[in-house]
């Protein structure tokens, strides 16, 4: 039975990238319950990046509904979508997108500058950054270290802490484990799940690695929910 109050819902969504050889995507339905962890599997070219852009509101659907936390993106201007995304969605990018010359603390606290509601839930950003680092397995002295000097595994944990600070209700992770070995990958996911459970945060992680499936509440394949359309009129 579908969740009557999902954190994420897409219904009959269509989008077409402009261009000579247009690439289109049609998503019949996708929903994510509050507190649920979902792995979205898809091969290269299956439309995963387009889907994430629609979910995050960086592009607007041509048709259909995209709802996050009961808010319909179609009713928001581009600027309103940007503000809404900062408040409601924590993003873990595949390449981490950290500020290399900024400290770990400043990288983690960065979303709070654009999200007053998230900021209001954090009594002391520096202490919260320290707590997240500790719970994500980072050493205490990392907080003042420049992000660009960290190992790949450490940068990944900092990126996760940045997404988690201020407890946004939805975390989107785009191939966050693709550059890690199996042991580090498993450790990272365990830490991410623990943080999600502690704050009843929903997690949608995109990957092409089906070996991760058993660790999630649910697994969805792009072919089950979406159809790519090329040279669409």
C-alpha cells in the first residue's frame, strides 16, 4: 500500500533536454517514504542524472508532479526551488564538491548559510560539525584541516556530514561509494544509515552497483520507473 504522506513523490513526470538530438525522460511514478532508505540502480545513460536534477529542482519538469515534503515544485520559481532545496535536501555528490581551501568545519556548516530553518535546528554549528565528524569516524583534529588535503575516504565522510547537518528530511546521494574499496564502502554506508535512523531521515542513493542492494529497505531499477526518450518531438 502506498505511503499516504511520502517525503518524495513523482507522478507522470516528463522532461526533455533541448538540443539537436534531444534526450527525454518519462517517470511514471516514484515515491519514497519518510525514514526509508532506497537504492536506485541504473546503467549509464538510463537517465539517473536527469532524475536527480528533477528531484532536486535544478531543472523543472515539462509535465507531471514532483513533490518533496508535500511541496509541488511546479508552484515554485527557480529561486524558490533553490531555497527549498537548501532547506529540505542534503546532497552527497559523486565528486564530493568540497571547497578545497576551506576547513572541514566550514565545509560542513556551509549549507546553514542558505537554509535558516536548518540553521535554527543547530545550536552550535562548530560543535555539531565536530559531533558529525566523530560519528562518521573522522579524527577530532580534522575539523580545522583544509578539505583538499584529506584522503578520498575522509572527503566522502565530510561530504556526508555536510548533507546531514541541520537534519534535512531527505538525503540524496549520487554514486557516493564508487571510488571506495569494499571495506571502506561498507563502513561508510553503515555510518550513513545510522545517522539516517537517528533523525528519521529518508535516503535515496543512486548507484550502478547491485551488490549494495541488501543493505537498503528497498531497491528500485530505473527501468521499472522510467523510460528514456531520444529524438523526442
